[in-house]
């Protein structure tokens, strides 16, 4: 008997004997990923959903103003190249961090790149109000669209490093991101639920901060929480960790501008 | 904080005479308490909104004093009775000459 046919028959027999339901094996595993939006109180959810209550909308409006403002030596605005409404930016935020000219770039980094080369204006510092406003404005254009970060031959190495950072124990408390946000997600730390840590709503208006903040600010928060040396704002490590988190949340809809407690 | 900032009002455009209407007024403001210090030990001066008022056809129907304990971008939700068609004027005034004004129309058939 042909070996192939033999193998097939054995396999078929196994399926029958073990009662393996092949349709179940083919079905994609149920997505258990969850945005931390669903862990919030109804009041906080309403704050995010209602455009008249969401304070992040102030940053969106500021961002639109900056978008149209001519600046730099070249005296051009973002709108000069990318259109007045910003609608052309739909889907852009879902692809970042992204390899641009051989370097992994976050959305904030790309905005600064545009500023320094396209407008010849000085780069904005991380957590600067204007940078947050522009980032929020651009990211909001992708609201509701699925996160589209994929593994590519170009970003493979960065993605691996990001994954490594996620699993690496750090700080005096010697904890990794994964120990809380993967292994213990849904359990409690102090009084609050541990979220799965999907960056679906950044930049966020965090009520604790009383202002908008970037994903990197949030990541530095956790790093100081475990008494680790924080990654620098705008560093390559940060971008790699961001990349891994966005890849981990791929397919989940972007909520920007989000509100978190 | 600049001398003025963005504000937002949410309230019904129309209401029956005598009905209780809910008004939401949000304002963009850092509400710097005056109790914080910079990294080099300098005190950051207080910069908060001190007073919020709402006038309904020229008559004051709501007033609130603000203190340093109130968070950034304060949202005030209050109610009033729809008595007549007209204009509601909302004013926020604060430290360092800060002032913001917004208004909304209501029709009471």
C-alpha cells in the first residue's frame, strides 16, 4: 500500500476512535481579549462615549487647530499635505508603530518626523500638550477601525524584542508585564481589576492624571510601579514594546480618544 | 492656562413650560492647585476657576464657587425649570484674568 494512503487511513481511524470532532479543531479559538473599557464603571464608560462629556475632545479640537496652523521654516501646516479635515488619516494610527525608512517609528515619532523634515519646525517633547493634541487628533480618525499591526520581515526583529521586554522580569519587585497583564488579568491588584493591557484607546484621558497621556506614559507608570528603571520617552525599547502590544491587540477596534479611571 | 479656553454645553433645545431641564457644562482648564512644586522646588502658582454662573434671560439661576480641590476640566451638571424661551449664558471666571463665556438657546412653546 502506498504510504500516504496508509497514513491517511490510520489518521481517519484515530479520528473515529478518539472521537475527535474535526469541525471543532478547524474553528478559530474564541477571542478572549478584552479592552479595559469593559472594566470601567458605567459612569466612566458614558464619559468616554458621550462626546459632550469626554474631556479628551478638547484635545481633539486643539489638535484640529494645530493641524491647520502653518509653522516651521517652510511655513506649511499638516493640512497643506494631508488635507483640511484629517479624514485622510483614517486607518493611519492602526498601523503604528511602523518601520519608516528602516527605523521603528511610533505615531508620536512620525508626527515629529513630519515636523522636522516636512515643516522644518522643532520636534515636540513627549507629553507636550501640542504633541498629545496632534496625536489624539490623528488617532481619532481611526476610531472604530481594527488595529492592523502585522508581523512583517521588516519589523520581525523589533517585534521579537518587544515580546522579550513584555516577558522580562524587571525592577526591585522583579515582575514582568506578562505576569500581571497576561497571567493574572481579571484578578485584583489592591482594589482594582488587572486589565489585559491592550493599548486600544491611546492617547487616553486618564482621570488619575487629570489630563491626556500617551501609551509611553502609561508604560512608564507600570515600570515605576515595579521599581524598575523606566524606558526613556521616545526610545527604541519603548517603540518595540509598543509594537508588541499593538500586535498583541491586532484586530481589536481602536477607541481613541479613550477615558480611563 | 490661557486667558480663556474651550467650553461645552449640553441641554435640551426645547422644553415644556415648567419642566425640569438638565444642563451640563464642561470647561477645559488645568485647575492648578497652587500646592505643587516644580522639580527644582519652585511653587507652581495657583491657577484655577473661581466662579461659575448661569444666567437665564438675564436672571442668575445657578452659581458655584470653585476651590483647589476641584479636578481639571470640571464638568458641572445642574437643573433648572424651563420658564420661558430665551438665552442661557454661562460664565467661568478664574485666576490670572481667566474668563470663558458660552450660551445656549431654549424654546418653551
